[in-house]
């Protein structure tokens, strides 16, 4: 059983002793989730249980020998991990948009304020939980409502994304990570990073993550400080990172997601 939960999504909040909790929406219902030493617990609190959330297990112990030994040892020390694949594509898109141009801590506060102000609240095992407003609800919001919670900068891209999602969301949900990224970058002000973050969150496939992301660079350097990592402005980090896994996308997924999980867990 996995001992470490990947908590990169801002919906996860602390619950009990070293636990975590969040709410998610699937195609058929809303679920209250909690995590503790016994693992992941799921309860359908609205709708039906026909479509359950799914988690993606990752074992860094399976990484190939081409991964630098110090990096692999650090990730193996983390052990097997588990990440919830976001079952609602619109939430994944919203989350990635709200992360634009802000630090992780600020993005987490903004996301929670957004959900609390305009989303849906449900009762969970540790109290009230909120999920993001639907695309249709976003299209109804006035300009001052975005500004009221600190999302003035994100208003135009959220509106544009909502319009495209209402029209194309059902088709987008059938795409793999690479094709979903290509579809999302057609939305004004959604660039490759935002599209990739949303696609990975939804599909659970982190082989498509933007591998030269600052978070990947930062945690890799902390795990393996002796490795000759490129300077932050050096564009060779991404190719170096993908070369560690070679053509094996499963290995690239495990390498990237384990590194991001290490960062969340270390903090």
C-alpha cells in the first residue's frame, strides 16, 4: 500500500493527524475523499457511484539505470506513491489557469477562494469541502466577481476556456495527454505549460508534463545536488531529463511524478 500521497493539486487540505481531504466531481456524482495511514477513502455525497475517481500508483524503484544514481536513490527513498487523476477536466483546466503567473502558495489560496465563492460545497468527513464552479457558471460571472477574489488577471482566459469547454469538452475528454495539450493550446492565453499541466492532472500521465518546469528543476537539484544540472536559464534541462528515461514513457512518467511528489512531501 502506498505510504505517500501526491498533493500537488490545491484542493487537498489537511485533515486529522497527517491526513488529507478534498472533494471531486466525476461524470455521475460528487465524491468526498480522505487519505490517512490506511490509504484513500472515497464516499459519494451527491449523484451516483457509477463513475468512481481513480488513483495512479507510481513506483520510483522501477526507474531505469540511466537515471542518475543519486536522483534514483532519493526517489526510491520516497517509496511508492499514489496520485488522484482529476476526474473532472474542467477543474483540471481551471486549476492550471489559476496557477498562471503566481507562486504555488498563492495559487492554492486563489483556487480555494474561487471554489468557496462560486463553486459547490458538500459535507466531507472532516467538514465542508468546495469544488470549482462549472464552465456554465463561469460564463455567468460579472467582471467584478473575478476581481473580488483576486482573479482579475485570469478573467479573460477563464471565460475563453469556459466557452471552448462548453462546446468541445466532451470531445476533449476522450483524448490522450498529447492530443489534449494540442487541443487546449487553441484557447486564447492557454500556452503549452498551462495545457500540459491540465492534461497531466486529468489523464494522470506525467510523461507529457513540461519537464523543464521550475518545480522539476528545483526538486531534482535538491534530491541530487552533486549532479551537474544545467543553469536555470539553460534550455538543455528538458532534453537531459527526457533522455534519462529514453523512449520509455512509463519511466518518464514515474521519474517526473515521483520528483514532484518528493517536493510536495519534503515540504
